[in-house]
C-alpha cells in the first residue's frame, strides 16, 4: 500500500498512474490493522450525536472490536461467502460491522434505515442473506417478514436488548479479540449494493475485495485529497454506496480520521455549527445539502480548519458554488461515479474548476464519451459516458450484477462499460453532464438536459430547489416542466411562474425555458439525496 503524494500535476499523475493489484488483499488486515500497528493512538473517528454525546475511536479500537465481532459471527454459524445485511444509522457499530465482515470474508449488503419490511424481505431472499444486523427502530421491520426469509440464521440488534435477538454489545464484550484475518483473493466477493434502476426491482451491484476497498484509493487520494492528518466529514446516509466511498474506504485508505454526526435528520443550522466547532478539514455532501446550507446566514459562521469541499450525486449549480466559496473560501469540487464504480471523474484540487462541469477523468481510467457504435465522439458532442475495459480492465469497477448475467452483459458495448449517463467533453478535456440516458427531454427537435434548466432556475432568489422533467404536449410531443420548491419568504402565484419563465429565457437558451411550472413543498428523492426525476416523469406521462 503506497502512500504516494496527492495529485499536484494532473497531466503527469494521469499519465504515470498504474494500478497495483496484489493477488490477495483484505482491507481490514492490510489497511485498518496497518494504521493501528503504526500508531495505536491514531484517531480513526470523532463521533457526536444530537444529545451532545461524543466518542473518539482509534484504528486500534476498530481493529480489536472487529476481531471480537468476527468471533461472535463465527460462533453463530457465519462463514466466508455468507451475506450479512446491515441496516444501521451513523452509529459506531456500522463501521465495526463493515470491518468485521471484510476481515472474515463475509459479504456485506448495506441498506438504508428507510427500507420497508417488503424491501427487507426482497433483499434477504434475493441475496440469500444469512444474518441481519440492525437497531431497535428497524428490528420490527424484520420481525414482520422473518418467517418468509428461510436463509436467515442469525439476527443481531444494536442499542438495546430485544427478545429473540442477539444483543450486540454483550456479545462483542464477551468475545476474544484474537482472530486470524481471512486471506481474501482479489476477485473474491466482498460487498453487494442494491441499486435502483429506471425499471423493475433494485439490481445487485457486486464488488470484490479489491474493486471498492482498493479502488477507492483514487477517490480518497485524488478527489477527497486526504492525508493522514485530515479529519473528513461525509454528510451522508450509511445505506448507500457513497458511504463506502467517503465514509469508509476513501478516508481510511489515506489514514484520515472521520467526523461522524449521528442524526436521523439533516439540519443545516446544526451542520454549520458543528463545522465551525470541530477541526474538520474536508467535507463531502450531496448537492441538496449544499443548497440547504447556502440558504443559511453563512457570514455568521467561521470555518477555520476547512480546506476542501466536494459534492457528488448530481452536478452542482454554479450559483451555489459561488455563494459557498464567498463564505468559506472553498470551491465545491464535483465528482462523478456510480454504485458500480469508484470516482471516475472529478474537479481535482490541482485543476482549474469549471463550474457545472464534472471535471476530468480520474487517473487509472480511460473515460470517454462514445456513440452507439462504441466510437469516441468529437469534442462538444453528446454521447454515452463509458470506461474502457479492454484490453485492460481497471480496478474500481464492480464485478457484475449478481445473479443477472444478461443485465451485466447489457452494460457493455465492445471494449466499453456503459454508465447509462450522457455527457459531452469540451476541447480541454472537461466532462459536462447532460443527464441520465432516459432523463433527456426532446422537444420540437431540441434535446434539453434537465440540469441546465434546474441550474438556471436556482439562480433566481425565489427558488430553493427544482426538478425538471418532460411532460406530454400535443404540439411539441413533450415540453419542459419544472417542479419548484420556493425559498422562504416567497409565495406561489401565476405572476411568479411567469417571472421564472422569463428569467430562464435570459439565463439559458430561450427554448429551454419550462413551459409548465408546478410549485411544490417537496421533491421525491433517493436515499442518497438525488432527485427521482423518473417518479415525476412517470406521473406526468401517466405511468405507474
């Protein structure tokens, strides 16, 4: 595990970067234990909650507690290759479970605390999970469907004791901290993420012991720009892949400590207070989070230790970046990737940011924009974002959609893995997001990416957030429709709708303006905070 310098010169780093892939790799043994043994007092986590409780944990704490949990799981019949579903919020145990599962070669299937009993039943039976670990708030969801889940052999509860469950704290405290880390092969299965597509049930993106654990070295080093002395705050739910990126593999590969705020709701005021109070150096958040933060009186806060901010999930509007930079001195730098990949493209600290752009390809990846034939398109031409996988497949890509060989095969085109997102690349090599392949709006022969219209709308002071989709129209086939959440102090009216339309015509190409505007109080979102345009679009088109 080399701790090479972070990127100083993009072109040089990109040209010289080579993936080093050992035959065997185990993140718990090769990374967590390495930091623990180098310095038993090295801080791994500073944890706070809404009740004012605080805890600090070293890498050595995580090393020992994960070994204890390995013994608990083994005694309860879990063996290498079994699947463990974990549904926990931002409690310290989430990180211990992750580390223990990796250490013993058990496959982790993380889930969000927003899952319903039906979701849980689907996930257990599809993955044939042997164990379920959760807290008291979510335990009843499993109890409601447990009799329909024949593969389940073990259930563990965190927080308080509960009838019919193994109690995490007692079991771990009673266990030995001696456990031999599994010698896991680079291609052995390690994590499975359920990820929603545009159709059907969630698919299972399967990662190996190197694809995420080792692949996220580039996420941590180059995009998050982390060093061993940093404290990184990823403002994210534990249930989605962003937590693996930025709350686990990325920071800890680099030896950075993590700041964790355990809460079940996002409060922009509280977030700014914590950011001002604790020595956080780097922050990662979804665009929605930054949009809410900039509505606060930022000038009332000071952030003395903050040096680097990133956003991911969808492109961030230039207006938001400007306001945040004025208040903090930090440019929010975009990053792009998927549940199926590590960070593929980013606005790295050493390159000049172009607001609204995804940045440049990550070292280690030949990222291109291609056409239907798999040919690279010229600059400023829209196409599919793709990663070259032949003749050499880069690290950091998922192994497959588990148990769905046809779906896996359909995500490749010739020598390329197709992300399902559309973009163009400018003459200087910067990528510009257009939308999901199915989000692009076609109206009167024009192709309109929803993001451009949303970016224009958010520059208007009345708009806190917006989502733009296609809506059926007899004349044009489809038109642009905007769903708008108003900023505090504004009231919905026909006059305001007209004002927003005129504003968009001024800010972007006039044909992109939303011909229809609905004022709403909330937008449908994924767990990770991305707007679910598919839901809005389907409602417009009368699809279930």
